[in-house]
């Protein structure tokens, strides 16, 4: 019985192979007919009017928008708020909530936008609570990772570009013996990071421990910031160097916020 089944399967395979070769070659009427049917099958469509396509597109957009709204309101927003000590009005999460690793204090200002994916990773050294603050109207783009062992503060009206990483610690001890024995970082390897108001940190920037980026400054793409950036400066490179000063122009301060 098994031999008969195997023989019939081989015959079917051989028949399929012959038909495939005949269709591909198109040497006779049957081959040409089969090739025409195969081509029609690939390109066949119904003559729908344009209004049907617009209705389908509207339905798809409404379905996606409704799902994103429900996901944000019923899952993402409550989940992220549960990690935060304080959240201002108007928080906007784009996509999934930030991945929060470890325990620390998160303070979010008003009208803050956080894109996904984003990671906030905390480390507790010597019993001190790590703190992350994001000021009013600031934007944290996708693929941003912030590592906090002491304090990282982002001011108001800041833009943190995609792929940026901010460290206030070395993540591992510099001493090779300490790494082998699994000891934590020393206090000297942890220094707070501050990004003042109205700064633009471009994409794929690395900000290292102890850095202060002055108000109104810009850090160029893929720069590695190892020292302080003065206010209203443009810094680029690895290590980042100030290449020119930025003109404040007609900016004035009203209620603690710069305005044109």
C-alpha cells in the first residue's frame, strides 16, 4: 500500500513538472493557453470605481486610529503613569509606552511627547534614588535610551532626537578587578546630566556623565558630548566641539519661557 502511494505521488510530481515546463516554454497551443491563464490570474482585478477605494481607505484609517486611541487610553498611558511620580497635563505617547528598567523617580512636565521605542533605565547606587525629569513641551523621539543612576534633567521646550543615548554613569566599573568581582560603580563614576531649556539634541548623539548642555544650544548628529556646551552654541563632532555661537535674535522671556 505504501509503495503504491509513493509511486502515485511521484507520477503526480512528474506530471506537474511536465506541465510547468510546457507552460514556461509555450511551444504549443496548450502551453500558450496555460501561460495566458496563469498571467491573467496574476493580474486579475475587479473594476471597482474610485469611490470604493476611498471608502476602503477611510475605513482602514478609522479602524487604525480607533485601535491606537483605545490602546493609548486603556493601556499605554495608565501603564506609564504608574511608573511616574508626577505627570503634567497633555502627555502624548506615540506608540508603546517607554520601557522602564529598575526603580527611580520620573517627573514629566506638561504637554510632553514621548515616541516609541524609548528606554529609561535606572540604577540604584548607595541607596540614593535616581531621578529623571522632562520639562514642559519637550519631545523625546524614538530609539532614545536614558541611563540614570543619579539625575538626568531635560528642560522645557527641548527636542531629543532619535537614537540619542544619555548616560549619567559608566554602567560598569572602570576598574577591571571590580568588574570581575561584580562590584557596582563607584560614586566617582556617576555624575548628573543637565540639558537646559530650548535645546535641540540631534539624532544618534551620545551625552556622557557630568555634561551640562546650555540653554538654546544645538548638538549635531552623531556627536559625542564629553564636556559642557555653553548656552546658545552649536557643538558637533567626536568629541563634540563648539563650532559657533547661536544668535538669540528677537527672543524674549515671558513667564520663564523664551518667545519670539
